[in-house]
């Protein structure tokens, strides 16, 4: 029986779905205005593992991840670059989708975008106004009325009175209460806008997720996820909006991952301690990033440094050793103990994952199986005899999303690709576009897709 820690109740609870065998998950995605960093990778990997495990437990999983493509940061960056905001955000959406693919994260069932959800967002806000949960100010802003929502603060375990003490209404805001938050913002001069009953404007951040949830998954969902930095105000406000609008419980379980820490601090743009996913993957494999996450506890902070990454890399190599073929002189082995090891590894794996996705425990179960397989091989097991254990092993590593392929750069073909890319970069430096195009075509014929960015050229087999 799967048990999940629920932020809403602050308890570990048995997992029960709304509908039999179907899990509806919504995870808050990224605001697309820059390269995604390894902190985003951590969150994506945590929820990918959760999703893969639910699939392993025979659930059908509808997994929605949104893109915030309308936002102040996007508008500012687009202004700097002299680009259309929606063009800029689309570029980073495609880019992030590619990052996730390179990280072996399963594609979401749906990836809604704010810019494409506008009619429903406006309808949602109108509904809240009609029910008295929201009000339009004279300047064209619309606010959520927190005093009307009796259990506001439920998720983050705060009381409105305590929150009020530290808050105040800023100059120019026409709020009734300092904790009221914007559902709709009147457009400033020269900004991207949409027409609405309250004039030209754009949605506030929180309302988009309530609307996209409703559009893709309906009024009630099983799991809502995101980083623990989203608990307040974002998720608190999502609950307030959706439950006020539908009159029903929004999400049964709230799952939050801890933050990636670099040098003891949360990785963030404002701190400037960023490692982009592309930079990371140019030096280490996707499996190493995933193993870093697996070695930790998803709710706790995750240390990202050479030491923890090297440890993750060693674990990946140790897992890979199970897939080696039998030795040339293999003559046979009593394989009863190997089948017992398969059963015990599967049991321990499931027990660990059922315990609020204890991935470190699941990896430990895999190591038991690695040891059994390697012992059997050393004692003369044939490929035929190793096969069932290796297949079971691969099934379980796949649940965790590990690929366990040989690293780029280790095979002859990889070395050839790298040499060609180096030659192409040299040709580009010398503005020899003819040669550069020739090499691109040659790589394409070899089934290699390359991508140029300011951090250099990355490639993968297409
Ligand atoms: Zn959200």
C-alpha cells in the first residue's frame, strides 16, 4: 500500500485515488524566459519518478505540467532583446522540452500555456466575482478577497491575522485587505495585453494554474505538486481560487520537493549561482543527475556539489556492472539463489517506494540484486542464466528512469561525432559555412542531432 506525505494535512497518508486506477497529477512548470537550471531538473525528475512508479503500480496517469508564458520577467527580457514576448517564451518552451527529453523525463500528457487559456481564465475570474470572492478595482485590477475564504492559510498553516501583521497595501494598489492578491492586472503602457470585462490586461500568476487544472483535469485532482517554495503564496492561492469557484476539494494530496542547494544556498537566478541543464549535461550524464536525486530524500534540500555528484556517478557505474555479459569461460551455475534474489529485490524495492517514495531505499534494493548478479557471473553463470535477473533489474531501473547506457564519448562512434563537432566549430569560427553545413549533413546521416547555444554545441542520437 502506497503512502504519501501530504503537505496539506502534514501527515503520511494511504494513497486513495478519486477514480479507480486513474491518477490525475498537476505539477507547476517553469516560467520560460531563460535556460532552465539543474534546480528545475531536480523537480522534474522527482515528479517523473513518482509518475513512473504509479505507472509501475498499474495506474493510468494523467500528468499535466504548465508553462507560464505570460509574466513580468518574460516581458522584461523580451524588451531587452527586442523580441516579441510570446515568441521568446515559445523558444524557451521548446528548449525546456528538449532539456527534459535529454534528462529522460517522460513527456507530460498535456502542457497548457497561459497565453492559450485566456478565455477560461477570464471566465474563472468572472465566476469568483459573481460569488463575492473577488472584486474589480477602479484601475482595472481584479483581486481575490481573502477575508471571504474561511480556510485561507490551510496549506501553509498560517492564520490570516498573523499574515496581516507583516503585510501592507502598496501605494497605487486598490486592495480591501493587504493579503488580497491579483487575479487580473491592468496593462501598463506598451505591455502585451488581452481584452477583458475589466479592460486591457493580463492574468495574475496564481489564477493560471487554477484555470489550466480545470481545463485539463476537471474540478478535482489526486495530486498537486511543485517545489516547496511554491507552498505560499502560489499553492495557497490556487486552493483558495479553485475551491471558492467549484465548492469542492481541489487536490487530495499535495506533494512538495525540497530545493537544490549550491554552496548551502538555493539555486536561483537572483543569487546568480546557476548551472543550466545544458551545461550540466555537457559534462555529466542524465543518469548522474537522476542518481543525485535518488540518493536523497525528495522532500529535503539536495546538496549539489562535486562530492555528491561523484558519489552519484559511482552509484551509476556500480549499477551498470550488473548488465555485463557472462564471462567467456562460463560453464553454468545453480541459479536458484539468483531467482530468490530477484524476488527479494522486487519486494524491497516496492516496500521502499511505497514508503513515501523512499528512492534511496529502492536503490539499496537494486544494489542487492547487482551483487547477486555479479556473484553469479563470477561463479560461472551463463548469459541464459543471468538473463532473468538482468531483465528484472532493467525493469526496476526503468521505473526510476535510469538509462544506464554507456556515456557519450566512450564508444568509437561517439568519438567520431565529437571530432566532427570540433571540426565544425572550427569551420564556423573561420566563417567556412560550406564546410560547417557539410558536417551538419554528415552528422544528420549518422543519426545525430546537434544544437548550438551560447554554452557550446550539444548533441544526441535522434
Ligand atoms: Zn502553479
